[in-house]
C-alpha cells in the first residue's frame, strides 16, 4: 500500500510540476497569467470533484453501525476512478487529433527576410 501511494504521489506531483511548462509552451505571452489561473482552477475543481465522488461512493458502501466501508465500496470507488480516467484519456486523445499541426514560430520567422531595412 505504501509503494502504491508513493508511485501515485510521484505521478501526481510530476504531472502538476510539468503542466505549467506545457501550458506556457503553447500559450501566447500576453495570455500566460490567464492560462495558468485557468489551469489552477480546473485542477482544484477536478481534485474536489474526485474527492467528493470518492467520498460519496465510500459513504454509500458503509453499513449502518459500521465505522468503515465494506470491501465492495472500495472496489466500486476504484472502478469509478478508472472509468473517469478512461473517459479523460479518450477525450484528450480525440481533442489532440482535431488540433491543427503546430507551426514552429522560430523557423517561420527565420525564413522570412527582414523587411524595412536597407543596407547602405
């Protein structure tokens, strides 16, 4: 259980640390603060929603008079999490395929001759 928690913690931490770099790489400089704020809000809402759904599933699996949920509730909570992850992965894949190919701005500006400058 400790190893699983460590692996999951490392994965979530790595994802959270890498996401700002990915966002900044594809966001215009004039919109970086808005993009980072939106990322933070979406992450916070996602964590809260996931915690609430997991708590709801575990609460419904707790029998009257018992302190902890039964084993079936933990299995159901895990399956709900797996289903949410699968829907998210499929949605991200579908959206990534619809995106037009990126143009490298450095290469595009390097191939354009400078205009308005004359050599004397």
